[in-house]
């Protein structure tokens, strides 16, 4: 799709306007080749006819080619800078070199090899803007999209890749019917200078002597400018028909510093892709073909002069974008339609399968014997069994914990352990724990608790004694308290409560041993709560 659009726009209608000092010719590009042409005089009448032509032909993209004597070339050096700094330097140079024309172009060609390594820049300008502006005004008044303004010497660079014998020093000689003899010099593929000479009307006198003389003149000029070193050769390429080339061969004088190459206009044009038979020696149509085929970037036209061309490009880009959007929408819609059809078919298949298996399930269920319990109740029972299985427990973790603390206190002996598990850490598992709510209990000690949330808890109430006991109750109380503190420091212990001590130390009690204490021992009881987190 994109390729076809590009091909369509490449074959779209456009035109070239070729302007000289005396004439203006127009060539149309139709269906990928050079089409009809028109010729106008550079006069008031000619401009009036041209204005009428523009109104009748419509807003076609236009490329303006100029071949006039009033084009100057200046080789200058500027500091090697970039961006806005380069633009500022070039603008200052231009204002000094060409004060009276807005039509100039700067070609940064190469850098110097020594010194600061400045840039070598070729400045070119059309020094007679009054010649162009009346025609440009007509284009602007008719809202014609002007793509750019070009000069024939600049366009001549497009011929270099097609030369049969490329060289470092090239002088390209061609004849144009409305302008004259154009000689353009290239050094290492870079345009350096060009010269236009007016010729008499074709057929009134021979061109070969004039061409021979002018080539000698420009050769001396190039040597004076030191554009060609004394040990270098000038390669002169003559473009013309067979008759003119034959006349030039007879007229030229042999020179050791010059090498002449003759290019038959018909054969050379075919090498560039332009297939047309020429019966005259003029290269106008060849240059016009290359201009409309390659469509190079603008050289001389001002920004305001190319306004309608930029608008046309934006409109064309929007048109292409809209076509691509429509095309993408069609593809997307088609894919969605296909997907919808597939999903609909899959849904129908799934529905049929559901109905099939539902019927089979109902038939199988009717064949099953009746059960005294509903299936929902069986599900609840299974879930309860799974929960109990997941939360089953044994006293080993508590016993392990107590044994770790008893390793620190070898005189403490455990005589009885009551153990249970519960989801409530405050659950009571022995009557002994009722003393925890008795305010008169003098031996109660709360070691503290943590705030961690556990899935369930191990609760143990232990009775023990200090053996052997030497009768020192203060020492015994400290040992029991330290034992409780040691238990509290162990992992996952939520709380430790001392239920009874071997001696009642409350404020309202007389200091005496516990009645149930036997000689040689100090009895006590303690409650431990250990948290358990269920591992997923």
C-alpha cells in the first residue's frame, strides 16, 4: 500500500519553469516522464500570458530553474562552528558579499588542512532579483506551490555520477536554447565556478569556434585562480549532438594540459534515464528531466515564497495518513470480525458441551443410592476435618521450651504439667488458674505479654519445686522470678504468669512459709502461653 502511494505521487503532475534573461519556458511532468512545454517572452506581454496560463492550469507543484549571467560565486573561509553560530557567521558573510539580493546560498564544502582548519564555503547568489521577482509574484498571487529556486550550475552536479570517465578537475560544457553556453568547473566533485556566454541564434553562424575560444579563456581563468595546479590536467566534457561534436573536434587545438571528452547528447541522456532523441545540440530538456525526477532541496527560494508548497506537502501527508488510517481500520475491523466469528463458534461449542455433560451428570446422579446426609453437609464435615488436620498439635514445643529454661536453673524440678491448645490465649485449663483473678493472691506475678497475632496457642500450667531447698526464701523467690523471665525471653512466648510462690509476700499476709511446703523444697506454679503461626 505504501509503495503504491509513493509510486502514485512520483507520477503526479508537476512542472519546471526555466528562466533566462530573455525567455521563460515551462515543462510538465506527466505519468513519470517529461510532457508538454510552453515558451514565454521576458516582457510585460509574456508575464500576462504566463499569468493566464497559471490560472488555466491550476495549482501544480513548480520548480524554478534559473540560468543567467547574474550569478556570482565567492570562495570564502569561515570558522569551523555549528548550529546557530554557523548560521550567524554565514549571514554576516552574506551581508558583506551580497548586499542587494535575498537570493543566496552557502555550500560548506571542506575544511582547510592547516592552521585553524576553517571551513571552505562557496557562496553563490543571484545578483539581479528584479529578474525573478515579477514571475515569483505571479506564482504567489495564484497560490502556486513553489518548491524551490535552483540554478543550472548547481543542478549540473547531478550529471557527475553519469560521466563515463570521472576525474578530479571537470569542466562541463553544455548549450541551452534560451540562455547560451554554460561552462561549469568542479574540483573533486565540488562546484567552484561557472560561466555563461550568450550565443547567436541557432543556425545563423557556427558554434564550434565560439566554444573553442571560450574553453581556452576559462582554462586560463582557472589557472589564474590556482584552481588547477600546473601539473594537473583539465578534463573538458562536451555535451551536444553528433553534428556539433564533429565540428568541435575539428576546431579544437591539441593542448597537453587539456583532455577532451565528447558526450553524444542522445547516448548520454539515456545513461541518465531520459530516453528522447535530440536533433539539436541543446541540453535544456535533460536538465529539466533531472530536476523534476530528482526534486533536490531548495537553494535560493525564501521561506515565504515556498509557503503554498509546504502547505501542499502537509495536505499530502495528511492524505497519506488518512489512507493508512482507513487501511489499518479495515484490517483491524476484519481481524475483529474474524475473531468475533471464532469466539462465537467457540461459545456455541462450549454451550453444547455444557448441555451434554449436564445431562450426563443428571443421569449419573439419578442412578446413585440415596444418602442420609445431604452433599452440602458432607462438604462442611470434610472442611472441618481438613481444618482439624491442619491445626493438630502436641505438647512437644512447650516441653522443649521449658527444658531450655531448666538448663539455666538446674535446681528447679517440674513435677506436674497440664497442657492444652486454644485459639484464645486467656483460656483457663486448671482450677489453679482461678487464683489469677483473686486480688488477695500475694504470690501472683505477671511477666508481661507480646502483641503478635498467632493462629492458635499452647497453654501450659506447671507445678514445680526447688530441690534441694536450704530454707532461704529470698533466694528461692529470686530464682523463680528469674526462671519466669528466662521463659519469657524465648521465641513465640506470649505471656508468663507466676500463679503461686513458696511464700506469701502480699502486704496483708504474715511472712511465713507456705503450708504445703515440705521440708527441703520450695513449691511454686507457673502458667505459660506460647503462640503458633500456621505455616502456609
